[in-house]
């Protein structure tokens, strides 16, 4: 990937600098992708019976599809549809904001359990297999929030977004933080997004396969806790 291949809004000095850094880590990124494919396929095979039961529970609990396929911004600034087990009422995105705050009335009964245990993220293994995502990487945002990125944040779009990341672990309860705000979206932009991006850039600076494995175990421990 070269700077000229990126959308014009991503072309800045920070992005160019990060492109040079990532070129030196091509071997690491290749190993990371190979691990993503092997691990996500193995996990899907092992847990497929459970995922079928989860899909059935979602269908029985409320009308609507099993998956919620929201458009997110991925590698290279390109849109893709993320697979998530549906935890809200049908057409929830049309009756409320992209952010989920506290005890959101759009969340279904089954959805509350799924969110508490982070079970909605397992379906994103399909995105990992397709190449749109990685097991570990900056969490993908909706276009509305990416449009408000500072120039230095654009670099996080140079690698595949992930199912989990250090920023995901640090802000696993961000919905509770936003619940206390009179303007959740503004609070997200001003108070949460900057430290999350700092963690994302630090992850990219020290990216490695072994660190990915460590983060996966840390994520599991955080969910259990």
C-alpha cells in the first residue's frame, strides 16, 4: 500500500510516517494474518453448535434477523459490513444513536445477556476469515465518527480492525461512562476517543503476533471478570 492509493482524506504526514513503519513490519503482519485465519477457523468449528443455539435463542426472543450487519470503516478507509449477533430490536439504528448508553431500551432481553458476556463479538470471526478484520486491532468505527478523526487518528485505518484491542479492554464499560453524560456522543469524541486512539497507536507501534495472543487472553480474562 502506498499513500497515493489511500482516500484523499487519509493522506497526511502522520499516515505517511506510519506507512513507512508498517512496511518494516510486513513479516509480522503476514504472520498475524496467517494466525487470524487458522485461529478463527478453528474457533468457529469448535463453537459452531453453541453459535447455532445462540442464533435460535435470538430468533425466539424477538422478531428480526439473527445478525445485525452495521457498516463500519475498515482498512484503507473502506466500508465493510460487520457481523454481530443482534442484541437490539429490529431497525434500532433508525430509532436511536449509534452509541449504546447504559440501560438502552432498544436492547432485547436476550441481547442483555449477550452483551454482558460479549457473545455478540463471536460472529465477527466471519469478518476475520473474509479478510475484513483481524482478531486483534483497533475497533472499527461507524463512518460518522471516522469523519471526525484528527489527522493522527487516520493511521489506525492502515491495518485491519480487530475484534478486540487494548483499547477495548480498557474501555469495556464505556456505555456506563456515557450513561452519566448529558451529551453521550460529544463525550465520546472529547473524553473517550482520544485515549482509545492513543492505545490503538501504541498497539501499532509494538505490534507482534505474541502480543496479539497475550491480548486475546487478557480479553478473555476481562470478560470472565
